[in-house]
C-alpha cells in the first residue's frame, strides 16, 4: 500500500521538475509584446528587407484592369520576428469604398485584422483577412467603413501593427 503512495509522490515531484525545466527552456519562444529575446530573433538589414521585398514590376499600358485597388499592403519577409518591420506601408490611406490588396511575403501565415490588439473589443468586427498563407494575397473592402482611422494588427503576431485611414 505504501509503495503506491511513494510512487504517486515521486510522479508529482518529477512532474514539477519537468514543468520548471520546460518553462525555463521555452518561455522566450512564444512571441510576447515587448519581449525582444527569442530563439528566432534575427535583425534584418535594409539590404535583407529590400532583397526579400522587390518592388512590383511595371505593368504594360495595354493590359486590361479590373476595378481599381485603392492601396496595396505588403507583409514583409521577416515580419514574424518581433522588432522587424511588418506591414509596408504601416499607415495606409484609402478612399471609402476602395479595396486594399494585402500580399504576404513572409514565410509564415499572417492576418490584417482591425483593432489595436487582440484585447480590443472591436477586433475583427470591421475587417479581417483571416490567415494569409506565405506568397498568398487577400483583399479588404472599405465600403462599409466610415471615414476615420482604424488600427490593425496580425492575430498570429499581435506585435505587428499598422493604421488604416479611410477618407
């Protein structure tokens, strides 16, 4: 009978030790606002950013176009690493009714979701791209938005922030 009690106590102690070791080992991996230390942190130089985000090719004047896009936003390569530039431009200005095209040039999924951060009570209620896979694009419609300023963020990486201005 006492063997079962000893085994239970030993398992509790081992579980506690394992929890402490895992916390010490991995607490810097999860992105936390204001935490600039991470196993994944890499400071990008302006040359790295320019190489990963080339300017769009000039289009031919004979090409047919669909409805005009009011603005384009690029999620930059390396944006998932806290402290690196994330949205380009980080302040987007459009006329009410214009669409915004978002292209993800990073290697992980991102979103463009209204709200200052995930704790904002309006988060995702005005616009949300859902997950945009690497090398994919999405659009945000502004027809239902009133003129004003709207903060936005990435729901996967809340430290990625920007501002949408609707005129």
